[in-house]
C-alpha cells in the first residue's frame, strides 16, 4: 500500500458541470500522475506532476486541468464535463522505478 | 510515437496449462512493467524489467525483456484459477511516462 487515496470514489454528474477529483498521498513522493482507463485502451496519461506547482500534459490532456499546491495533493479538474469523459480515473505515484496506483474514481457524465 | 501492443487481448485456458502473453513496442526503451488488475480493482505492480535480457519470476509467472526485439513476454506456468485477471504491460518513454498496452484478459477455468 503506497498510501494513496482518491476522492470521491464514485461520482455521477451532468454534462457541462465542473468536476474535481482529488488524489492524496502520505509518503512525500515527488511524481504524481493522473490516468484514465477505458475499455480497449489500457491506461492513458492525462497529466502528471514532478513537484509542487510543476505539472505537464500527457497524451489525453484536452478538457482537463490539474493543480498541485501541496506535495500530498494532486487535483484533476474537468472544467465542463462531457459524456466522453465518462471513465475510471486512476492516480499514481512514482517510487524509484515503479508507479503505484490509487483505488480509482468511477466518473459517469450523463 | 511509442505504441505498445499486447496479444492476445483475450485468453481462456484450462488450469494446469502453460501460456505466454506478448508485449511488443515500437520505439527504443529499456524499461518495461507488468501489472495485474482484478475486475473493479486498481492495478498491482508485478514486474519491473530494467535492462535487456532481464528476467523476473514470481510464483507461476515469469517475465522477460528483449530490448533489441522490442518484446517482452509474460509466461504462465501450470495456470491456476487465482491467476485469472487482466494483465497490462507498460513501456517507459525515458521520462517515467508510461505508455500502456490494451491489456490481456485471462480466464483460467478449473
């Protein structure tokens, strides 16, 4: 257990509403990642962070923004949710050469 | 652009049999990861392969990496029902961003 929690674990929202997902870690890891998982696609990187206020885009960043104001928290925001953002979202941390994952957030956009 | 292909994507097999899952990738990398995911759960790190010729074994699973062929294999020996899961490989893009295969869903029948 890498001490990673995600909140909320499940969320149903409507198209056009803003949504923020939170990833919290307890072990002071520098690198944190947000992925989405969809059937047939494996995981795809949305954004990642390499330190407080240091973030960069992944391969599917359109429609998402992130913030990291404290080492322990990495927030993912959908400014205006769309049905195509219905997915399972995983947060991860990097510890040496490995990435360890949080429990995931299942987001449904109606 | 790095692409990662797993095959097969679906595998149904009998207990006691051996089988191999393949992971091919399109550009140079010498870091490859294998993860396991149970239905509705998060991802669990299985193996970290960090150099050409790396081989790691854990119980009935053995993973290997051939960076020249851009190929990794996950071999299952004498399969048991508890190994039923989806297995993912992921390749490192030199900056600890991972590109993921689509996953192999493995069903082992008693």
